[in-house]
C-alpha cells in the first residue's frame, strides 16, 4: 500500500531585504527536506534582493510599497488583499521590517511565523546584536515564533543559540546567527507541514504535547 502523501504546504513569504531566509526555504522545498511550496513573495519595499530571488525561482514577487500606501492601515489593507489572492496555508515573515496591523495578524492567527534574531523573550524589536553585546551576554541567537499582534511576543517553537566569543562584533555574531536561522526556519515550517506543531489558544503543541518552551539547538564547533 502506498503511503498517504499530503500536498505541499502553501506558504507566502513576507520580506523587506536580502531574503537569505527566503532562499533557505526555497532550497529546502526544492531538495525535498521541506514539504512546502512558496506560492508568493511580498515585499514592502521595491527593488530588494529577495524579489530577485523569487523571480529566479519562478515564484510570483509582489511589491506592496509601504511608503506609497501613506499609512500603516492602508498598507495593511493592501497586503491583506494580496494575501487573500495567494490563499496560503502559512504566512512566513523572513526579514520583514514592518509592524503589522492587528487585523492582518488576526486573519492569519496561528498560521503566521516570524524569525527574530534574539533569544526571545530577550530583546524584542530592533538592534538585537548590539544590545546583546552591550549587555555582556554569554549567549545570543534566534527564535522562530508564531506571530501575535504584540511585537515579538508570540509563542516560540524553536531557538538556535550561539555562545558569544571574546572579541565578537555585531557582524561576526550576525553571520553565525543567520547560519542558524537558515537551518531552523525550514525545520520549523516542516514541523507545521507535518502537523507535528500547532498553535492553539496562544500555546504551542509539539507531537501532541503542550510545549513548555521552544526546542533549543546549539551551534556546534
Ligand atoms: N507585526 C506584528 N503585529 N507582530 C509581530 O510579532 C511582528 C510584526 C511585524 C514584523 C518582525 C519583527 C522582528 O523580527 C515582525 C514581527 C519590524 C520592527 C519595527 O520596529 C520590529 C520588529 C520586527 C519587525 N519596524 C519599524 C516599523 O515602524 C520600521 C523599521 C524599519 O523600517 O527599519 O514598522 O524583529
Ligand atoms: C534575519 O536575520 C532576521 O532574523 C532579521 O532580519 C534578517 C533578514 O535576513 N529580522 C529582523 O530583524 C526583523 N526585524 P534575510 O532578509 O536575508 O532573510
């Protein structure tokens, strides 16, 4: 008897910049380690590298120019329209730099992910590398979490940790943390695609168990 295969998870990716996480997701889908299909890439800024990556991969790239929209609510309404057309099962924020109106988040509740470059709940918001270095932290890292209207406060699925080294700079730290993102983001999406992870009432369930915190992966070497 042949195994039942579900169709690949339809994923929309929101970007603002270089799109290295988008690329990791595309590559994992292509190589078969991720049962997903990126059905569209939406940028709040025209002309970013992430849109070139989408085009290279034959994926529709859509710009909803934040500056041309005038305000956050008008931007949210246009974004919402584009998402409706793509009809994704999951919305993935990958280096997306605009705070989303609650209405957009709510209409994709429990079906929207972000990767944030800190060990949340430490350092929500911007400038996380500088803040971790200035605080003299021993560890930094990145978190994949479900998006809720409150910024960087949604329940976490997976974290990647790196030990801060003597002489560490923002650039060296970013490089190592981003390598980790490229591993854990496709991994977390695959868990959703397999139905191994779900979010219900603001709580993450992993393999049928209520998760007490994110799964943590440490950098090796
Ligand atoms: N929207 C909601 N409602 N909830 C979250 O958790 C969100 C979100 C939108 C984006 C990503 C987040 C990050 O990973 C994210 C999470 C942008 C800012 C920000 O201050 C902060 C956090 C994140 C993304 N943006 C400024 C703004 O006014 C603009 C900054 C800029 O353009 O450089 O939108 O860190
Ligand atoms: C990623 O490292 C992501 O964690 C961070 O921006 C980078 C985007 O890289 N996100 C934020 O800071 C959100 N505020 P990418 O465009 O190459 O994927």
